[in-house]
C-alpha cells in the first residue's frame, strides 16, 4: 500500500527529508508543477533583470567635436543600424557601447561619415555636363578651401581650421590687376599656442597653394579674434621674437626659484611671495678701436732709416785780376796738361758745398681692439619679496601673528641679494617687506543632498536596494511558499518523562538513524497515526472523501 509506505518512510534525517520532498513533488498535479516552474522562472527573471538594469553598460566615445551636420547624419545612421547611443554632458561627443565602438566606426566610414563639415576635391567628381564656367570656378574654390582647411587641421595644436579665399578675376590691364588673398580662422586646442615658426609655416603653406598669392596676403586669426600674422610682424619690426620673450621669462623664473630654495627652509613655503623683473638688453654691439700713443719711447724699434749726403767743392779765384788773367786757355798739347795761365800761381784751396739729409722711420705704436658684446645681458634686476608674520603660541595657547624683527628682515635681504647676484653698479634694487597674509575665504561646502559624490552614492545605493528588494520578493513570495508546500515539516519532539520537551540531535541522527526521546517504536507511531486517520474519517467523512478523490485524480493524470 502506497499510503502505508509513505507513512512508514523515515522523515527525520536530511536524506529522509529530501526523499519526502521528492515524493510530495510527485504527488502534485500537472497544473501545480507548471505553475510552480513558471513562478520560479519569473522570480529568477525578475532578479536577473533588475541586476542587469542596475548595471549600466559601459559607453565609449565614437566621435567628438563634430560638425552639427555630421552629428545629425551620424545619429540618423545609428538609428537605422539599431545601435544604442548617448550624448555626452557637454554635447560634443557621441557615445556608443564600448563593444561596438570599432565596428560602428568602420560601418560609418563605409558610408563616408563623418565628412568633417568640409568638402575637398571630391566635389569635382560630381560635375554635371553643361555646367557653367562660373559654377565650375566656385566649386574649384570651395574644393581648394576644403583641402587647405584639412591640411591645416592636421597640425597638432590646431583643432579645426577654416580657410576663405578671395580670388579676383584676372584682367588684361596691369593697373587693374589684383592679387588673391586668404583669411584663415584657427580653433586651437585647449592650452596650446602657435609660435612664430608655425604661423609662418601656415602662411607659406597657403600662399604656395594658390597661384599668384603672396605671403603678405594671408591673414591668420585664432578663436579669440587675435591676429597672429599681425602680431608676428609687429614683433619682428620691434626686433623681438618669441625666443627672446621666453628667455626673459625663463631668466625671471630661475631667479624666483633661487629665492624659493633659500627661503623655504627659513620661513616656510607658504609664508613668502617673490617676484623678479629682469631688464635684458638684446642689442648686438660691435666696437672697433685703434689707438696711437702720442710720445713713443726711446726704446722703440726703428722701422727704416735713410741718410743722404752731397759734397760739392767750389774752385777758388785764380790769376791776377784784370785782362791778363781773363785769357782763354792755351791749346792742348800732348800730354794733356793745362798750363797755368799767365799771372796764375799755384791753385788755391777753394770752398766746399756740403748737403746732408736723414730720414728715420720708427714702428707705429698702435692698439686695435674689436669688441662684440653678447646679446641677452642683464641691464637691471628688480626683486620684490614679501614675508608673512610669524605664528607663535600665546600664553593662553592661542596662535598669535607676530611681525618679523628688523634683524631678521635684514638677514633675509642679504640672503636674497646673494641668491640673485645683486650688482649695485648696474642699478639692481631689492625690496623686502613684512606683512600679514590674508587667508583666502574658503568656499562654503554644498549641502549634503547637493554634493555630487553623495548624489552618486545615493543612486548606487538605491539601485542595490532595488536588487535586494527583488531578491527578497522572489524568496518570500515564490520560493519559500513552494518549499513549505513541498518539504515535509520537521519532526516534532515529544516530551518524555524526566526529559525536556524539544528535539535533540545525537550521533545516531547524523548517521541517518532516527531516535526519539519518547521511547516509542515506529510501529507504535504508525498505530497512533492510523487511529487519528480513522477518527478523522468518522468525524469528517466529506473531507476524507475529497482527499481520496484528489489522490485518485492525481494518479490518473500521472498515468496519462
């Protein structure tokens, strides 16, 4: 008999309870089993759904800083492809799930998106037959502007660029000839700037890409409306460039760091402020000097010497005065002798004419000096240092602000003077002052319910509370009632003589043996239960009949 077998089955240990649960599960009708399975499945689906909803998918950046037209076309394409997307908080980026970022980019690239908001020479691919010369020229100008904008936008410091070309119509009259010009609008990346070399590169890039355009006809403006080309030209006319300005800033920063390194160990990092202004001379000076000494020394070397001496002897008076002495000489006879004239005695000694000149050239004593002064020399330094008052503990334990003494200020002034290389000859000045620093008023903390971190934490906690509520609902609303209906009730402990009422576990129970404290055997327990069933049949026969009908119906459905 099945009922007797079920009644005599052990119900005390864990194996017995599982066996009883399986037997109770088999006694359920087909509808009850289907309903229980659906309830469990719905509970699991509810818990899993809440957990998946709580875990938001990670989104990655698909494209950022898009043109409005490109953004609209990309969103339309994503909707057609059924790809979920989101917009960033500032509206400058389109986000899609990270697992689909690369695949979506390839799909959009196949459709030619994004176009960048500009058209290049691909505009010339769609030329129609019979287009006018004016439209063709306009399309060519648009394509050239787009290509130049793309090329300039490839520079690292440039985010976006727009190029506008003014190309006048060519004429045969030279006096009416006009050169083309260009205007370039640059959107620089945050924290980036263009130096003169980069600006000049963009100017030459544009001027070299357009026929008959000169570098002076290109104007470049940044997003703040500052004329970059005009600033560069003015700096060149003034003789200054960005390198010299950077050198001055680097020089001043170096002096400030020296002051900080020497004052931080003395007064603390936040107890002083220092500023240095350097007047730097970038003039290039070349000087050549040639000096001659007025009085050469006697030991000076002789370069050249020339002496000339002329001696001219003059004959004396000969003969006696008168006509006799004034006679022609006698004819020459061999040997050639000149007889003395009449009235002439022996030759008298005549006078001698002597002329002597000397030229003496000494080496020139001169000095040639060529001086080229280095650029970037410091002409003057101006140093300003302000010191905070010293904080000391008062007699009552409160912190008091005490000014520095004159000796301390003079000592710090001497240290600063040595740190910056003070030079009184060039007019350097150092000013050290003492004052009480004003503490900056801290911004009031936002209320707890307005704190972004607390708001995010509250949202996360609310999500986990929803997950916990779903789990509790599934357990107490579905799983626990099913367990109560399927699992047999735990065995009740009956009170015995000399023992307490309750259920006790022993080593025999752990091994599967059922031992009761009442001392009754299983046969006695069976007889008692059978007697109770008979009493119930006598007192309430309708209830017993309904129970039997239900058992018989369950068995028939099981056979079918």
